[in-house]
């Protein structure tokens, strides 16, 4: 990889050399790609794992395979285990695997701190406590949920183990925050004003957090058990058969020869891969391993290359048909099918990627950055000949979701279809070894989401016990004086701050528990309020000062994390406005309006994205002057708002700017001609 001070001119010389006839081969052979596994461990805390050997390694494989098979059984028509008991088994195996795989700590120099005997003990205790809960669920239900002294001791140990596991996998914030909530439940009686409550004993808190369905074993963990884990497992199977390589090469073939080709490849690839990867940071590393070096090679500045990849990868979490893990939790909170979530999210997600594509296109035209020669790019026809059959399971999944089958059943059938169609070609065929590897990797990749939902269950349990969520919502409404825009703005800031350093699913759960009531109190539909929170939970991954996706992009690009973060905010600026748009314009979520109104709102929204991109980049047909950028920004705001009058004014402004640009471009061309 090149250093940050290398000139764009030098990069362009290398690009031209790569495009010459003597170099008509895959451009991936010309770049210095990063090591994906090493980079994941460096910038994505959820991917840091120890290398176990001997009996411990064999035990991990066995437990991981058992967990994955158990989850497949639950999703099958024959899986009839009661939800509470299924969640206990799910969390028990997840915690045991996490303690055995994730190190105690990671030093600044990258050294992993680990102590195998403690890991084994913690794994046994975690599994044992959950098995004990499994055996106690029915007796507790029969005796009115009266706990014995043994129950209190083991359930308290379970809470502590959950918090320790959260710290290992997700960092200190995922331990400190729930501890603060527990302390609030214990000592809230001594606080002044709206924060005060009557106070609860430690025994009452334990009873709320463990055996009840409102704590650790509540809706978030239930969603991980019933749905999220299966989609992670599906992604592991897809990776094992080579679909990610198909996505990568098809993205290169589609966008590689366009202006600013590698940046557009990043958008396409990140959108495709992000649909099966719930982690923004992991998506950045996976696709950024080749797109960021390609962008740098073409002449993009390091920080811009890292920012484009960060924004594109973050969008994968909100891009149907397979969104990030938080979307499945949202479906459970709303009590609707996942199909309905797809319908709500599709237009806002399209606007997100349209805006990003436009920004990259205008930046490339402004700086004169061209794409690669078609001869050096993969051929779509050849790629589909080799791996095209792997798309069948994805199509199956989408079809079943659209037919309103449950997400878990759709995923179960799609995994079976994948195992069958992978046998069509020798290069994608799965043998026993690769099957076991997919089952093991799926279990390992599902650990962090599962433990995040369990830790958030502590927070949700305390919020439900104390009623603090309603109180904080009232505080927000009063501070905003009942003004919707100010309420939304304060909620946005709160969600972004809560999301600092947290996975999207965790940030969404915490924010939804506290902030949604403030929005719905102002007569906003519940679905719009939840999607509003979900968007900002995802966007917190690129928002400084703590932006996990931006940090990952900066690490690959060799740029300043803060510079990458703020550039990502500028590139993805429209994404920060989109949630306001669908709250004010419910047509964009298909919550209201005729098909004509929905289509028109989408078209004008896309045109508005183009105006905003031009205003931010400073280029349209040629470089924009300040007196052109300001009205273009105004046109963007008018066009993405719903209403025929505002749309007409916005289009009128756009036409005027276009005419000014057209006349100046023709004048510049005339002056450039020889006398």
C-alpha cells in the first residue's frame, strides 16, 4: 500500500500502465490487497479470536456444530421447543463458545491476553447456568415465579457472566452501560426530579433480568435465537461456496470501467455483501480489502477512498432484501413480518445508494478520474458460468420472504437449497470438511450479535422495571417544546451518541427502548419512529469521534481516522436527512399515498440527491460557483420534500442552474479552440 503523500499524478500513471495492451489481465493482480483476517482482527473487535489447539479446539468445533444444527432444527417444521427454553440453550452455547474463542483482552501492540483455564471455567459456568435455567422454567411458571436461594445465586452469576462476555466481545461500553442501569434501579430512589423511582431490591432486579421475558431472555435475544443466527449461518455457507467472490467480480464488471470505477465498485459490492453481513466494520474490511487499494491506484486521495468504502458498507445494514441484524429486531418490536420491514425500508435505502453513487460520479468527473479498461475487468458472462448457480439460494430466500413466509423458515429452506445447488459445479461443491467449517464459522460469527442482544436485555429489563424510558421521552418532548423537528433532531443526536463504539443492533435496542416513545407521542407512526432510530444507529458507525466503520476504512487506506470519518459524513450527508424525509413524507415508506404519489416522491427524491451531490461536491456539468451551489442546495431540499409546489420550484431552480452551467461549459469550450 502507498503512503498518504503519494501524488494522484503518480497513481494515474500507474493506472494508465495497467490499462495498456500489455497488461490486459485482471486488475486484482496489480494491487497490493490487505490481509482480510488480520485487518478484521485489528479494526473489528467482534472478529478478534484466539487460536486454540488440541482438545479445546475440538470441543469448540463440536459445540459450534451442535449449536448450528440446533438452530437449523428450530427453524425447521419439526422444531417445537418452547421459546424460553430455546433461548436458554442458544445463549448457553453462545457464551461458552465466546469465552473459549475471544481473548480476555488485547494489548495496544496487538498481543492477546488469554488464560485457558479461566476460559474453560467461564464456559462451563455459562453453559451450566443456562442449563439450570432451562430446567427451572416450567417449575417457576407453575409456582408463580417464586425463586429459591439457589435460583438467586445462579441467576446473579449468570448476569455477571453475560456482562463479562459483553466486555470481551464488544468492549467496555457494553459492560459499563448496563451496570449504570442496574445501579439506577438500585439507587434511583435517591435521585431528584423525573429520574426518581421507588427503588428496587437486588432480588427484584435479578427476578426481572433472568427468569422473566422482559430482561436478558426477552425479545432481542429471542430474535437472535429465532432469526438473526440463521441469517449469519446462511452468510457463512455463502462465503464457503464462493458467492462473495461472484459479487466482487460482478461488481467490477458492472462499474469498473465507469468514471471513478473502483469507488462505484465499492458501492455495488458493499451493497451486495452488506445484505448478508450485519457488521459495518466487517463489511468495510471484506470489500475494502480490494476496493480501497483500487481507488488509491486510480488517483483518489487516501481519506476519500476510505470514506467511500465506509459509507457504502454502512448502507448494507439498511439495504433490503437482507438487512442487518437490527432490522429483524425491529420486526419483532413492531409485531410485523420481515417482509413488511423490507417494504418500509426499500425506497430510503435506494435514495441512500443513489446519493452515494452521484457523489462519487461527480467527484470523479470533477477530478478527471476515469475507470479501468474493460479488457482488464472480469466478464459477467464468465462469472455466472462459474458461480451463477449460487444466486439461486438468494433468489429463493427473497421469494419466500416476499411470499410472507417467516424469515427463519425462508432462511432454513435457502440453506438447504444452497447445499444442493453447490453440488452443480466442482469449484463450489461442499464436502464434509467445508460443511463442518461453514457450521462452525456461522456459530462463531453469530456470537457477537447474540451476546449484544443479551447485554441489551439487561438495559431493557431495567427500563421496563423503572419506567425510565417514558420519563426520558417526556424530557425530550418538553425540551423540544412539542416541536416535531426539534424532537427528531434531539433523538438523532441521542442515538448517534449512544451508538458510539456499539454494534448497530445494540445501539438500536437501547435507543428504541428510550427514544421511540418521544417520537410516537407526536402522532408519528410507530414504524417510522423505529426506522428513524434504526437509521441513526447504523450511521453512528461512520460518525466521529468514535466511528467503527470509518476507523476500519482509515486503517486500510492509511489515512487519519478523523479525516476519514468527517469525509464519510460529507459523502453520506443525505443519509442523515433521509430519516427526516420519511417521517415528514410517509410515501417514502409506503405508509400512505397512491402508487403514483409513491413513484413521484421517489423520482423527485433521486433528483434531489443529484442536486445535493452537486452542491456538496461543487460540480455539475462544470465547476459550480458559490452563487450556483446555494440555490442547488435549496433545490435539493425542496425536491426531497413532498408536495407538487415544492417539487416544481426545485425543478425550476435545477433548470436555471443547468442553463448557467451549459452556457459556461460551451463558452469554455469555444475559448479553448485554436484561433
